[in-house]
C-alpha cells in the first residue's frame, strides 16, 4: 500500500513539474511575443492629397485609409528632406541627415564608400538587433551601393529589392545583371532584383512582387518580434502600371494621372494584403504600422499636393508635408486626427521606446516618442521647432509653432500656417521679431551640421556663398554628365 502511495505521489509530482515547466515555457513565449512587431510602409513621391484620408476623390485607397481610420492621422506630418535619399536617411536613423552629410541623393557608384549612411551612424535595424528583432527591407534601398553600405551589412537580416533610387516596374525591362553593366544614367533602373546579395528573376509587376515578399516575410517571422521596412518605389517615375489597375480608373481622362492613380492603387492593394496577413497570423494587435511618403508629390508624376504650395525638392509645404498615419489596435487611438507637427524622425524614437531598447549610449536622436502625445499622456507639442536645409538650392526652412520661415537664397518668407497652410501670403514684415528668433535658431542648428559627404556636391559653406544660379564649374560638369533618357526622372 505504501508502495502504491509512493508511486502515486511520484506521478503527481511529475505531472505538476511538467505543468510548471510548460507554464514557464508558455510565459517565456508570451513575454517574447509582447515585444511589438514594427512596420514602416513608405511610398515614393506620393502627393499629400493622394490618399482618401487627406481628401482624394479620384484615387481610391481603402486599405491605406484603414491605417488612419483605425489609428491616428497626422495632419502636420513632415519628412526631414524634400528628396528621396536624404529623407530616407533621416527616417532610418532618427537623426537629421545633415548631421552626417547626407545632403542629396547618392550616386550608384559602388566604389564610393561614403556615398550613403556612414557606418558611424546606426539605422533602425542596427538599433533593434540587440533587442532580438529580425529585420527585413522590401523594395527601395537608396542608402548606398558600396558593399559595406548594403542592407545585409547594415543590420537587415533580409533584403528583397533594389539598391537604386528608382526602378522599372515590368520584369521584361530588367535586362541588366548588376551595377557593373550600367553605362548610362537611369540604366540602374533596369537591374535585376536582389534577394540579399543574389540577383533573382521576377515575373510580376514590381509593386505586386514587393507586396508578396512583404507578406511572405511576415508569415516567416510571425512567431518572434520583427521589424519590416516596406519601401515601395511607387508612384515614383517611370509612370508604369499593369492593366488590372488601369482598368479601375477609366474615368480619369488624363493619361499620366490615370497611370499614377493605378500605381497608387497597386500600393493600396499591397497594404491590404499586409494588414490581412497580420490578422491571419494572430499578431494584428501586437503590431505598430506607420504609413507615410518620403516627400511631397513630384512635378513630373501627375501627383496632387492639394492646397499645399510646392512639390518634391521644395521646402514649401508641398515638398515636406506628407500623408502620414499610424495604427496599433488598442494602443493608438482610433479615428483621431493629431494636429501638432510631427516628423519622420519620430518614427525610430517611438519604435525603440515601444521595443524597450536601451539607446542611452547611442548618438542623440532628433526624433521624439510620439506615443504619450497621441494618447494624451503628455500635452503640448512633440517639437518646439523643426528645421530643414536644402544644400543644392541654398535654402532653408524653420517651423516654430504655427509660424514657418522659408529662405531661398536672399529671399525671406514667413507664413502663418494656422491661417495660410498654402503659404500664399508672406507676413515677414508683420513678424520681424519671430523671424529673427527663427533665423538665430537655424544658425545655431546649422553650426552642428556636417558639410556634404558626397564629393560631387561640394560643401554647404561654398554653396552658401552663392547667390545666383550655379557656378561655371558646375555648369561645365553638368553639361558633360547630362544624358537623355526616355525614362528621365528624379530619384
């Protein structure tokens, strides 16, 4: 009898121990899962008004609109530069790109090691890695082609896309194997896609291909925390769309606008697939998704910046204010418009706080964690002041409160964005004191910046000395390097 009781006690102990171990393992797994998944969806040259949540009537974006409807729309959402490359450098580092000389689009020369984000700067994938995140980038890199500057060497575990600032959309046009085959400007748009460091073939319209790869990444990595950067090149030129998307916009008579709308629609479908996959994988409530464009709509792609003045490449609102929204069920308030100025620089700052990453030993960020502001834990504005510097045009801008200073060469303008967000009325003569304060703040900020790191640009100080046009040397060089292409556009 004693033997039976002893055996029974041992069985109970084994069962109890097994249950404790299973519970501990379950708790450990749930603790791992509690780190949020982080997704940035970035479009290219999309106009401020070219989403439903900003008033588009001709282009339908129901899936992108879900991010704003089920999350928060930032009506004063800015990027840190009005051109693709520098804007992305700011987004990925959380620091003004001018601090490390990233003042223009990098060239595609793989032999130039400084032509991208320097290795002295950490991008978001490198920052998240110590916290156990698996990081992937799908789409456009544009942060350097030198072997040491490519995604897999810069913290990303997976890369599917292309290194250049733009690309052809149809697979039959991807005829070049690598950058070594590039002979003319915009040839790099024709290189085959990369999966990590290997060239691969594709049979799909590029935007669809990128969306499918984003979905595949989520499915592969859904059991552990991940960061996914979906960098669409649409609707950047060349304007190319597949027929199924063109058919949705037969009512748009302008051919360029119709093609542009179709390209945005392809992105919207991709966003829908991404959101659906999060739900299917049971990780929807644990995933922060941020959507924005890298700069304002370009002059040459039939985009619509609404009432905003200017376009891509300008420091007016049309160049730097972009469609911007964030969604995180039960964490970010749904259906809310947030009107204080926010910046793409804030995305990294927000994500590292949610991921509980210690960045105290890293270089100081220029971004701010937005969560306490959009949840009303903090009042006021995340930023007292925002700055922009455009080296090539010898211009700069400052936003302080509702006032914005724009200086282009010797012309100084001040706008009250609360009354005039279209920047149509210069009130500099009414705000002399405020203008002076903003100029002094800019000068102090500028003193912290680095000259242009890319050798072909020259230094900011030299550009500052110019008051009219370009010098003769630049004109001569531009004449030598100008190459006509039927796919001519800006990166």
